[in-house]
C-alpha cells in the first residue's frame, strides 16, 4: 500500500496554456431576443443570456421595440433611445457578468 502512494503518475499536457483563450473584456457585437431571454453576442464569441424578467422595461416591451437597440461605449453599453421607441433603457454589459454586491436602495 505504501509503495502505491509513493508512485506518482504523470500525464502529458495535450495543449499548452498559450492555446487557450481567456476573455479579458466583454464588448457586445449584437443582441437577439426570444420570448424569455435577451442574448448578448460578444465580440469574443461568447453569448450572455439574460432573463427578460430581470429587466421589466424589456419584458413589457413589444418585440419590435426591443429590436431598436443601439450599442455604445465601444460595445460596453446597450441602450434604447426613447425618441426612437417606447423603451428608455441603458444596460452595462459588465453588470451581467459578475455579481453586484452593492446594497440596493
């Protein structure tokens, strides 16, 4: 039994660390919707799916108005202009990637 513990098995690494991709930022390329989610398609090929129930203005908006979004701040902001549709909303993408530990009022 002690001999088995002393024997260490080594495994070869199939891919070196440099072959992996680790995101460093989140910037939106486009947005799509289904009946329950807003899907934020990022420039690095990730897709973030956010429940519409988290964003009441989008949940209660028409599908046509949802599609009238714009992307700003170099892909870091998704917004709807109330002069162009019935939605007045600004969404920072980073807020949907990490927990918000701040207190709510």
